[in-house]
C-alpha cells in the first residue's frame, strides 16, 4: 500500500498569513498516462470532506485562488496564500493511482 | 445541484448486518465510478470499496473483504454497501463519494457496532 505522510499535523495561523502543508507518498504518483493522481481535501468541522485540488495543482470549481497545489513524483505541497477564518478544518491529501486509495493522516488548521 | 444522500446507518450488535444506501442526483450517476469511504470517530479517512460505472470492476479494502459487498443500481441512481459480520472496529461515519477525484461527497451515515 502507498503510505501518505503529511506534515505538520497541526497548524495555527494568523488570518492573512500564509500556510503550507506537505504530503509525501511512499511511491511515485505519476501514472503512465502522464497524470499525477494526488488530491487535496478540506473537512470543515462537522462537515464532509470537500475537494480542493485534483491532479496536484488543478483547483476544483469554486475553490478560491488563495489555495494552490504543487509538486511531483512523491513530494507535494498545498499552500494557502492568505488564511481566512473559513479555512479552519482538517486537510487531507489522497493518492488515487493505486488501490487501496490512501489518505494522509490529516493536518488540522486553526486560526490564532 | 449535485446531491449524494446516504442512509441506513444505525446501531448494530457485533456479528450483525446493515445495508447502506446512497441516493445520487444532479449528475449523470451512471457515468461515474463510486467509492465508500469511512471515518472512525475522531480519526482520519479510510477507503472502503470502489465500484466502476457499469459494476464491471469492484474492489475492497483488506479490512472489509469477504464481509462487505458494494453494488449499484444505475436505473435508480443508487449505490449500496451490504455490511455483514460487523465488528466494533467498523464503527464509523460512512460516506459515498464520486471516484476517483472525490468531487462529490454525501453527508455520511453513522454506523455503530456495539453490544
């Protein structure tokens, strides 16, 4: 199974400041079709997960442009350029290249 | 508006069975593979099972293989998870979600396995 490792596991950020979450996979997520199947989700308190970023760096419909994804191979990053109060929750990365699909442990973002 | 609505959760004794349903609307359900993903209380997300759009391909996590059965009825825009031989460690909120990107998720249904 592919192991997804997120760091940090928690983050406390002042509104307006940037935030960054790292996600490392134990195997390359680059498929032979040229796509890299790495996704980012945010689970707000009491809600279901919601897709933020797909295939490393593509923002899902309606996701603010302060969210960006980058990386390649086994090393990925989610960045929030200016954190807002509504960004609180737990962020998960997920690999979609091999079954079983596997998630990172989650990174809890709180506002200072 | 896209909606995925799970139902069928509840309290069940160890060894018991439950059937979860997920009703889809607002998108072409029959064109998408679907996943079941669960979340134990206070824990992270765990993939449970996947089914392709035409039910040709079905996969399970090792932790549920032989006990859970995923199925779908495209005519009814519905996804199902039959859960047998339930264990305490199956206690979780169960979500249905579009595969592979997870662009759509339901609100989840809580399954509690306890005597």
